[in-house]
């Protein structure tokens, strides 16, 4: 079937809640994907960092096949032989005390919100119904009603009210504003170490350290949403390591399965997670044996194949190449590890035009917030592949 026909069917029968580039992909391997006309592209989005290990990593695929032939789903009404092993491996790797497995990133966020509210009432002594969670301007944590209730993106909120109360928004990266917002009713701070959807926005040096100190001083749970930044994307296992801190709750997802299956998890200290009792929270598919087997292998290859170290090295090299591009339209190049962005001046006419032209050159990326392009290839990218990408990015952006 011709690409145009696929697009026509999507437009006719699908909800119009996405605006994808008009490329119809049908296979992937490593950093490359191919469309239905067999054109090859370098993937510089990695499914929003879900494919850190590369497309169809053979070891993860084999783990999925092997487990699918044995046992896929039991629900949490019964135990399975993969869940405990995933718990142990995740805790050993991240120095966590407890794990609560879910499916999507948004579910992990919702889980954290429920957990810290109960902790606030049961442990901190906040009056029932008065718990406050502090979030940051420019945040992106998902698309559920509760999550969009504290979004500052009008496109995510308009038409979806009434909204869930209990959230307070402060400027991202402003430690003084954070300190001023804390009250005896504050149960948590929910924050991204780097704001991905906002355009790879990095807070000032020392901000996360100060946030950690404030949360400790005020008996507030620090929740780091590492669904995009975690699992090697920034050149560290978790982005919190860049400032030498540890969260009380850490949210991971996306690359937890290497892009093969929806898997997420809330990583917690014992005190906070221990407030949940049987029947208070759960998911039919959360912690299923297929998900656990896939996640175990995805973590294993991430570490054993040196992908985190490669993200640090190739990220610095990629950023250097982007920064060297000479173009009056470019306002800023920023990023950490292989989580990179180019922001254009508003008068450049928007970032999507460059994404479309890069697609024609065999490179796939996505604009965000009108004037910014994110570059986030799989963590297995090589120096030669970075050079290949920079050559095309430079040609397209340098041409204006």
C-alpha cells in the first residue's frame, strides 16, 4: 500500500490528537528505521527516549519471545517468577528500597501522587483532604485529568476541566520560590531533573541540591520524574546523579522496556511506599511476567553494553557539533548526554519546517513548543553516525 493511503486511512478513522510527520515506518534496527517505501532514516527521537537501547535489540526481543511462550499475565492476584527478580535488580541498580510496577509513565505519576498524599495524612499528619503537591511551571508529566490539572500548557488544559485540586505551581529552577511555597500541608515536590517536553530545559546548577535540602528540612517527599531523563539518557543512570542527590520517589518508564512493551515503575524509600496496603492501588497488567522479563533484559543490556557511558561521550560530541552550526536563526543549543535541543528565534518561522526538511535528508526528529527541536537518538549511536547526522542538520539549518 502506498504511504499516502496509510495517511488517508489514519486521517479518516483515527482521532486527530497527534500531528505526526508524514512518514510511515514499518521496521527498525539499532538507530535506524525504514518506511514502507524502504527509505532509511536515523531516529533522533527514540520514541521520546523509550528506545534508548536501539530498535529491536536482539537480546530484549529474545527475552520477550522466550517469556511470551511461557507465561504472559497472571494479574497480581497470584505471584510470578519474574517480578521478584525485577524488584531485586532494579533496587540493586538504583539503590531503591521498594518498587511499585505499573505500565505507562502517566500511571507512575498518578501512583506517586496517591502514595504521597496518603503518606502526608498517615505519617506527616496533614489534615485529610488538605495535602498540597508543588509542581513546576513548564512541566510535563502525562495526559490524565489529574496531571493536566497542574500543567501550565494551555493546549493540554483547555476544554478538559473541572480540574483536580491540591497542586501549587512555582517557577522551574527558582529555589527561593520553592522555599516560599512550602507550608505544613506540603507533602511533595514533583519535578523533572530536565524538562524534556518543554524543550530540554536544564535548571540552574545547584537547584536540585537546594530542592533536596528544602524537602528534607520541611519533611516533604522529593519526587523526581525520570521517565525521559532516566536510564542513561543524560549520560548517567539517573539524571539526579549529575547533582549528587537522591530522590525519595523516582519515576521511571519508557526505556525500562527498551521500547518493546509498556513498563513503568515507582522507585521509593521504605517509609513512603509502606503506607500502601492491599487493595488501595494496583493494575491488572502492572508487574506482569512478560513486562518483568523484558524490563530485566532491557536494564541488563543498558549496563553491560556500556550504553550509559556512550551517551555521555557521544552526547558531548553531538552537542559540540550542533553548537558549531553557523545560523542566524539559532537562539541556543543546550542539553546533557544524548538529550539535546536547538531552539530557534521566533522569527525563524517555527521548528517544524526544519523537521520536515531533515526527514527528506533521512533524519527523523520532532519539534516541541513551536521553536525547539529535540535530538535524542538511541544511546548506541556511534561517532560516525553522529557525524552523518551533524552533516545533514548543518546543511538544513545552516541554509536557513
